């Protein structure tokens, strides 16, 4: 494999049922792999089922903080699903105060849901794929607490990282991988976070079908477009594209224990 998309949702039927075979063919043509990420129990199961069909796909299972707010985290069902050899991470999970009522009760509910998934990730020895929006203060408190107790048993991938350089450094102190998405190609406002992130901590993602990079902005995103993200990072880091591709691929293998 040459390219890697650390976060996509190509199991989502509304976006990909019409042409999923063609999307997957474009991925094969680019010699790339990807993590198919669930946001609730149903999409986690469908993501695993898709990953089982293709050797260049793996799956992550989890419950998003507020995409499906009425769903209760089914600890037993997710624990069983986590035993599948194609499951290499827990998530997409985390905290999102942007799309919420911002009440203390809702924040507490999100934190409880998230902590159950932290505990699951530690118990099955798989990394967390974390969604965090307008909740970094609480997120850092939680992660710092669990890292102090569990150390390297808790591995963390910060999904869709578009924070400042200072915020990047806080997550890097915890040993996190930062996964950079398409919006870094729209602007130079995220360049500082790219600069301060060691190349050994960088992952790339599309978050397909959302947030397509330039020159595909405004269209449905797909994993093959991850190359545009790599090109932007290579420019900012002043690296050759081939050097960065090789390093990011090695990072993905290390982050998700791929084999």
C-alpha cells in the first residue's frame, strides 16, 4: 500500500450505495488502504462487514457523541464486535459540544458514553479514534487522567484535527496521532499545527463522504482524494510526497497494528 485513509464512512448507504464498487476500484488503483469507521452500532456492523470483503480495508467501531443521541452504548454488543480480526480501533467516539444544547446534563451524558468506549479500547488493546468539537478542555482532562493510569495501554488518534499549533502540542504531549483532513487544503490557518506535528505522529484522512479537499471541495468526498491532503502536508513540511506517503503508511501500520 502507498496511501492510507485513516477515517472514512464508505459503508454509508445514502452516499455510496450507488457506486461503491467504483469507489473501491479507485482505491485499488491508488494502492491504498483505509479504516471504515462506524458512528453507531448499525454502521459499525456494516463497516465491519465491508472490511471483511476487502483486504485493504479495516474497521473501527463506536458510538459518536451526538449523531445518534438516543442510542445507548451497548457495551456487550460492541465488546463482541471488537473481537473481529478486522476491527482495529474503537470509535468514532468523543465529545461534541458544537452540535448540542450545551447543558451540564448533556455534557455529562456524552462524557459517560465516551468513558465507556475508552474502557473498551483499553480492555481490547485497540486505539481510540476520537471526535472532538468545541470540547477540547474537557477532552484533555479526560485523556490526561486515563493516560496517567493506563499509559501506553491507551493509544489515541485525534480524528479530523484542525486545531491550532498550541492545541496540537497538547495532544502530542499525550502521544496522540493527529489525523489531518481535507479542510487543511482550503487555507493556511492549520499550517502551524502541521509544522509542529512530527512526521511520526501524522495520519491522513478524508472523512468521506464529508469535507472533500481542494480541488474536489463541494463534492462528495471519497478515500482516493486523500492524496490531496498528503500533498498539502508535504508542502508545509517541505518533504517529498513519496517520503511523506511512506512515513504516513508506516504510521498507520503502527497506530492500528495492521498486518
